[in-house]
């Protein structure tokens, strides 16, 4: 018997995929390390040889923009070739009319996406820690949504209500509701899927009972809210100390050090970033096909994961 031929999806169910895979790093809760993840994900993809664009929607803090300004400055005299993305930073609308501001911001965001969606393989978007018009726009375009959380029930509370009264516990909270609505609209618009990955971030090196309880809580919520739990980065000095020169643990910083070797913490930081990128399960180039084909294979794999999650409560 010959090999079985895979039946094509019905035309109405095929996703309308752009070339660029959009990664949105977002959480309505502040202080979770969104910009740190955006920076390290972007650099990891650049070093893997992908064409990467970055967009900073945090019109007030602009941490991602400041980082790449520092990196560009370092690159001018660096002893090695420094990878840089195409970067865009959006401005906040300055009108006193909310609708005018939204129109201006939508136009700027649409233009930024149009500039990169067919020329780059990945677009990484850093968002502000607030429920804003720009933030919701970004969610509507996400292929992979990365939401960092600290090991704290304060952070869990923006996803699912944390309460001593069991009758009130577990209600879908404000940010989770935002994501679920974005998923519903995305499905209607282009049959797309938002792969939601909640990342425990800024983890302590000391294993506490609180951290175990938070991890158990996220594991239980994963099936209900349909996300993939993952471990992110530990709270290491290296993720902060290299910011002024626009470098990361992935850069060859050992070449600039006297001993020419990494410390144990720096080496561990590299491994954590690599592990996070593997956990995100992003589209990868394969032999004999390009990025868009990899995007379609990613879609089929993620769609199958969420179908199985709904049936059995388990993933891949």
C-alpha cells in the first residue's frame, strides 16, 4: 500500500499567514521582565540567522528602544560583528481627543507592520504594562504571545482570580479575558491561532514553597485558559548589567574579559535563553523549504496541540 496522502484543509479553514511570524511580549501586570525577554528573544533569533524586526509600543518607557540605541552605539567600535534588527518605536497620540489618538496610533502601527511583514521572518513587539489601544492592536496580530509572570500570586491574579473564598477563586481575570477576546477575533479574521506561552520569569535561584505553589497553579490553569506554561530567566545581574552597552549573555562577552571565560552565572544565562527559545517552538527553516512553509508547519503543529489539549488536558 502506498503512502497516505494528507488531505488539504478546506479553503475556508486555511489560515491567511503573513511571511513574518509575530511574537508579542505582553502582560498587563508591570515589573515582570517583558523588555528583558523581548531583548533576548530578538538577539537569539538574530544570532540564529533570521531576519528580525522589532517594534516598541511602550511609548513612555521605551526600554527596548534604548537597548538597541546602546547596541548600535557599541556596534560602531565593537571588536566583533554586532547583529542589529530593523527597529521601530511608536509615539503616543498627543491629541486631547481619544478617537483622534487611536486613529493616529492605528495608522502608525499599521505602517510599521506593513514595512516588515513581508521582508522579515520574525517581528518581536514589546508592549506597555497597561490596557491600551496599542496593546490590544498588538495582541490581535500575535502568532506567539509571550506573557512573563513573577513567582507571585499577585501576578497570577491578572489571569485567574486569586481569593481566599473558593466560590470566587478561579474566575477569569482581566488580562486573560483580553487574550481570550483577541483569540476569538483573530479566528474570525484570518483563521489564525495565538499560541499563548506564560513564562515564569525572574525566578529565584532558591526554591521556595511559594514558587512551587505558583507553578502548580499555572499548570492547573493551562488547560482552562489554553496556554503553555514555561520557565523563563532567573533573576541574574547579567540581564541588567549589559544594558548600557546593548549586549546580552548571547554575545561573545568572554572575548572582552580578562580571563577570556564566562562565569558560571553567565554560562547558565546563555543556557536559559536557549532553553526558552526551544520552548517557544517557533517556526524553523527546514531542508528544501523556506520560512513561509515553516510557518504553515508551525500552524498545523500548534493547532494540533490545542485540539489535543481540549480533548485530554495534555500537550506535546
